[in-house]
C-alpha cells in the first residue's frame, strides 16, 4: 500500500506542477499580447516620448559645450549631430513602416537560410489561424529588447562622450564623431528590425543576423580607426577599448541567446517562415 500511496502522491504533485506551469504560460502569453498591442497602437506616443527624452539629454550636452566654447560653429555642428542621432531611429522606423505596410502580407524568400529541423510549409491563411502565430510570447521579449536598445545606446553615448568642439585635441574629435556615427547607423538599423519583427515580416530573422554582423564589424572598424589616432592618453584609450569590447560582448550574448531561438522556435518558424514542425516518425 505504501508504494501505491507514494505513486499517487507523486502523480498529484506532478499534476499540480503541470497546472501551475500552464497557468504561468497563459499569463505570460496574455501579458505579452497586451504589451505588443500597446506598442503597436501607441507608436506615435512612443515617438513623441523619444523626442522628449533624446532632445532633453541633447540640450544638456549642448549647454555644456556652449559654456566651454565661444565658437558658434562648434555648437551648430554638435547640434546637427545630435539632431541626426535623434531622428536616426525615427527614420529607420518610417523606412521600414513604409516598405512593409501594416496588415499587408509579404511573400516568403525564394531560398531558406534556416534549414535546421524538419518542417512543412503552409500558406499564409493556415499560418495566421495557428495558435502560436504572431509576435507574442517569448518573441515579444526580443521585440521589446530591440526597441529598448535604441534609447540605452543613445544614453550610453551621451553619458560617455561629451560634446567636442574645435578647441579639443584631434583625437577627441575623432572619438566623438566615430561613436556618434556608430550610434546613428545602428539606431536606424535596429529600429528597422523592430518594425519588421512587430509586423511579422519574413525577412526579419535574416535582417537581424545581418544587423548583428554589422554591429560587430562597426565596433572593430572604430577600434582600428581610433587606434590610428596620435597622442591619445592611456586612460582614454583604455576606456574606449572597454566601451567597444563591451558593445561587442553584448552583441555576442544576444547572438548566443536569440540565434538558437530564431532557428528552432515553433512561433518564429510559423510567424516568419510559414512552416510547422513535422512530427518524428514512429518505429511501429
């Protein structure tokens, strides 16, 4: 009787854990759907919030440059640069939104890069009716991460690199402009990825892989470019090396975490590749 009671107790505990896991999964799915719907319907509000946030931090930096420099040219050049940084993600959003209108289905690519696993292709209608279709669930974490990466990257540049005028050494100007151009380009590309992911565009997974590659190559090129500058203080060179290495590490961590998910996830393959996993054949 005792082994039978133990088996019954173990079965009861297993059922409770199963119900708990299902309940947590349902809550997470509901929360992710609410977040994605909020972002989709409040894009104009998010754009205004970005303009206020980025514009306010840029004004603080320009005020510091104005106090240190008497050259109107320096202030105007820095002003144009910050304007570029502020509108770069908005330009990426507008470019992607214009290229991929909402609720307009985009055809699948002619060839597959993600070939791991056994899949069956389905049409758009069947894919949209599937329960795991759409940019929700765990995929929503990636989409929100792409969006949050833009202000975090902008803020890290603003905090780490002050506005540089013509009175500063040549190497300081090189650092300022190189990192600013990097932030502008990558903000444009990540904003484009964000829109493509949010609108279930089939090219999103390979576009994100492309942007990751560009991000790493950009950091390496900036490091080589700044390495050619003369008379850079040791402390500044060390700080720049740490900054660029940290950015590369963050991209590599993103690749390590998200690339397997983008390749084998049922939701990703259903949403962006219109295919479902084939069941393994039984050995009957």
